[in-house]
């Protein structure tokens, strides 16, 4: 039996997820699509899939058992609330929503429903290199993690569509989530420093140097560069009490020619995280088939939203912006170990 899925938002990542749901993964079928751009939805619809007039029609259709949201961040709240009201498991691309209040509304609805329905698209947690790195930290052989360095470089971002807030409320959310997950910790404060502006992005505020203060006292420094030109470069290194654990360089064919000896760098997130996206959907399909969700939760999406809000506040004030997450609903499990 295949899980019948409806995809909302058929832009860049929506099309890539439709490709993996139809051509790569098994046990799933894209039975419907919807987009405010009906022409784009029709062009992206796989053979046999219904093109729904609105996301609400798709969510409520008896043909659709589970939903994948790939629309713009500001549209996520309403679509998530509709999925929860319909009792349908939903995979929602990051950011979960675009304000802390919206995240709390989604959490309240899911808690009232009584069982997890939402998985957030923090795909790094499904990447084999990050999983091996976490296993080393959790194994404890290097002692406690003290500092983490997260480097997040994009070759370029869409001109005009990607604004100066987005390095913090669209891109940093991945580093915030992976830091919490890797270190088993919570973010309690954020500082941001603005280095010399890159001329690559015109007026765009880029790059950013972000410092996350963790509840354990560990510190995370994050470089966000979104117009670095040479490629999509993601790095991570954890400094512990008696050693260092780092992500490896991605294996790539070594080319030797008149320009020297070199290895290709991924162009963008689609290439760098291709296996991680596949794996996050494998695990989602299993959970959704059982009427629930696994992996990054609404609570995790809320945490990343608070970090984004605090980072924007820190840019404006030049000061440390503090975060108070409030109590964690029992639905989302115990407080993180090292966050106590
Ligand atoms: P995009 O602009 O290429 O596509 C977004 C699509 O959503 C468009 O086709 C647009 O018409 C549609 N849309 C907007 N509002 C809608 C609404 N109310 N109802 C239905 N459709 C609507 O953007 P994208 O790059 O595909 O990003 C989509 C989402 O995925 C964003 O939240 C983004 O942050 C996230 N994303 C995640 C990753 C990742 O690595 N996990 C990578 C890229 C994008
Ligand atoms: C994009 O939306 C993503 O989520 C990518 O993973 C990230 O690297 C990029 O900066 C975002 O704009």
C-alpha cells in the first residue's frame, strides 16, 4: 500500500521533493499538488496526480493521506493548522513558521490533537556525516562538548527575493537546529557581529558572524555567507575536553589537468544534502503511514524561530538577545540532557 501524499508549493524544493517521492523512494505516491501559481502546479504534477485549486482543498481531500508543505514560510502556519485540524501527518519545510507566536499556535493545536503530526524539514539531522559526528559526541570519548563551529556558505541566493533578514530567519535556522541536536543543548542567547560587507551581494547584509550561547555554557560560532560564489560549503567542528570531532570533506572525484589537482564543490543544498533529504522522507513515510510524525518536531521549529527572532533583535541592538523557551509540552519529550 502506498501512502498518498499531497504536495503544496511546487517551486524549487517542491519540485525536487516531488522527484524523490516519485522516482527515488518507495511506499509513497504523489496523489495531488497545489500552488498559488496554478500553471506551475500543473507543470510539476506527476502523471495521475490531481491539481487542486487551493491548498485547503488538497488538505481536506479524502484522496490525500499526508501532506508535504513546500510553500513560502509565511504560508506555513495556516496550512499546518489545516493539516492538524484534518488529523493528517505533515512534513513542513523549514522555517516551521515565521514568528514565535505562530509557532506557539501550531504547538497548541498539535498538543490539543494529542499526538505528533508535524515533521520539520531540518534535513541535516538525517545526513550520514552529521549522524556519525553526533555518535562521537554522544559516545563521550572526547569528554564534554565545549565549542562548536558551524560554517554555512551559499554560492548565491535569489536576487530581490532573498532579503537582509533572511541570513538570520531563513538560513541560520539550520545551524541553530543542528547545534541544539548535536550538543543536546538549548540556545539561551544570541549575539551577532557584522563584518565587512561582501560586494558580491550588492546591498544585501552579508556575511554574518553569529554566537549562540547554550544552556550548558557551550558556545557556538556560526558563519553565514550567502554570496560566496565558489560553491555550497557546509562545515562543522566540535571542540571537546580531550579532542576535536569534525565533519569530513565530502568525497568527490579528484580531477588532475592543466588547472591543477582539484575536487568539485556542491553547487547548492540540493546536491550537498541529496541523501539527507531522501532519508528524512524515508523516515517520514514510515511515521506518516502510522498516522504520526518523527524527527524534528514543532518544538524544534519553535526553538529555531526563537533563535532567528533573537538574532534579528541582536543585529538591531548590537547586544546579547536572550531567549526564554518556556515549558516544553510533554508531547515533545523530555528536556534535552545537557540543557539542564
Ligand atoms: P520557491 O519560491 O522556489 O517556491 C515556493 C512555492 O510556493 C512557489 O511556487 C509559490 O508560488 C508557492 N506558494 C507560495 N505561497 C503559497 C501558498 N500560500 N499556497 C500555495 N503555494 C504557495 O521557494 P523554495 O526555494 O522552493 O522554498 C520553499 C520552502 O522550502 C521555504 O520555506 C524554504 O525556506 C524551504 N527550503 C528548504 C530547503 C532545505 O534545505 N531544507 C532548501 C530550500 C528551500
Ligand atoms: C535555503 O532555504 C535552505 O534551506 C538551504 O539549506 C540554505 O543553505 C539556504 O541558505 C536557504 O536559503
